[in-house]
C-alpha cells in the first residue's frame, strides 16, 4: 500500500454476519490499533440493543445517529472501524469513508451467508419479517453499495484470523 494510506483508519464494510466485528477486533490487535464497532457505539448511546432501538425509536433515528457517529469516529487515525451492514446506504457516509479512511469490503457469497441466517435473525431487525428470497434481494442491492471500496476480501473459505491477516496486509 502507498504512503498516502499510512495511519489512516480502516473501515470494514459488508453484509450483516460477514464477520466485520470479529475480524476487525483481531486486525486491530495485530496492528496494535484501536477498535471501534459502530453498532456497539450506537447501542451504548441508546442503552439498548439495536433491535430495541428500531422498535422504540424507529430505523430513521438509528440511521441518523449511525451517520453522525461514523463521521466522528472516522476523523480519528489508527483505528479499525467496523460499520453496520446498512451504513453505506448513506451517500455522505460512503463519501466520508472513501475520502478519509481505507475502506475494506468483507465479501461473502450468498451460499455461505445463507448458512448463517438462523444465527443472525434474532438480533438483526432488518432480517425480521423477510423471507429468504426477500433477503437475497436485499443482499444483491447492498452488494452495489459495497462496490464502493478500496480493497476487497472474499471471506467464504477464510477463518477470522486469516481475514484479519489479509486486512493487515493491506496496510
Ligand atoms: C444493519 C446491520 C447491522 C446493524 C443493524 C442494521 C443493516 O449491523 O447495523 O441491525 O441494515 O444491514 P451488522 O452488519 O454488524 O450486523
């Protein structure tokens, strides 16, 4: 990687359950950088899980705070920042991350993702009330948003530790 990326924070994007938090934490440890999980920051602020925030305050309130906290956190250097899977729907967020950080897309194939569905459905409000066909449609739409990145890692056959190694290799 060229010098222009030195110390810039890393932002991890990708669909729910792609492993952004786990691999991000490991990469931060390997780099001796800080780690920030945007969903956890939002949950801390509201004092409740994401699912409850959606229920009590609505998705829009979640998205507004998500955009603001990302703007704040991406202004820091030397951080690995894991974004929620919907954060790149916001154009300002996309542009801010692409301009100020190294954006790494943790990609996963639909076949690999489907196997994780049961594990995710209870905690991800966006999955609730949608059948698998509808989720596949959302998956395809989100892929277009994730095409805005600097680096790409296909995670299907990699352990979290291997994904973290690949992240570190980009720096
Ligand atoms: C969302 C993804 C979640 C969380 C919220 C909404 C989405 O984050 O931000 O439930 O719209 O894709 P993860 O990608 O960490 O699951």
